[in-house]
C-alpha cells in the first residue's frame, strides 16, 4: 500500500485551452503555489521537442489530477485521450478532482448521447478519409483506435461526473481555489496506480477487442479495433 500524507505528489492539470477559463487556471495555479504543492500543466511543463503523447499518458498515471471539464474538453481528442489514460489507471474517485462546467451539454443521459454521437461521427469521418489517401496510414488508424477508447469509456466518465458532487466552478476556484486546495490536501491511504491498475468504476474496458475489416468506403479495406 502507498500511504499518502499532506506532502503531496505532483498534481497534474487536464484541461482544454480556452481563454474563457484563463482566470480559472490562474486561480488554481496561484493556490497550488501558495500552498507549496508541486504541479504540472502543459503550458509550463512541456518543453521544446518533448513528446506530447507521453506527457498525456503521464497525466493518466498521476496520483492527483485536476480535470477541468468544459464543453470544449469533451470534443477535444487530446483532452479525451487524457481522459482515457486517467480512467484506464483506475481509482478515479480518489485521484481525480473534477471541475465541471458543462455549458449547454445536459448533465444526464441526453448529454452522454450527444457526446457519443459526436465521436461516432468523428470515427466515421476518419475511416472515410483513410479510403481517400494513397497507401497505408498508421496515423489515421491510431486516431480511430483512440476514438474507440473514448467511446468505450464515455459511460464511465459520465457516471463519474453525474454521480459525484462537483459543486460550482466559481466556488471551487475563487480565492485562489481555496476549496479545491483543501480537498487536494486531505491525506489518503490508497494503493498506487502501479499497484492497482483496475478501474474504480464499472467499465467495459476489460472486455477483449478484436480487429475487423471495414471496406464500405470505396475499394480500400481498413482495419480498426472495435469493442
């Protein structure tokens, strides 16, 4: 078991770049600094030539992650890839500190359906694009694989943000995010991510996957991983 006390490990921030939320980000960073809490955010931590995807995976494995979920977050492939990495590493209720501003997206089953439809359409669009490109595109295939993971884990994400009381974004981040910082500083006694790599929420992630051919767009066959 890994015993965590008030001397926190580094806190990571997963968010969508949007000038509307600059004050939110600044308040959180100010609060973390004032309390001597080490943190990592892409705009400061990623250096020239650093591997972005490796950093996104690092976020997923962190002991503390502040997830700032906004309308743009749900439709960003980079942000949702971070989400899949976070949920695959498990213990979401313990590791994740959600800040949620859904905008016009309903915080219920209708909202889940809306986001699922969006990603299904993105998957179909990318599958069609592959058939129009000469040769084999490993990059396009990897994009589709990531979208499959997003779609598969959306239910787990929605259960989390619907069933967990996240308060209001204004209350959590006012006064240099005092309320959020207080929650981050609470000690925990939990297994580390490396010791317990199971999802804390019921998930279909453990179901086996298999490849199948998709050849409905022109004369090319493509292979993608499907649930």
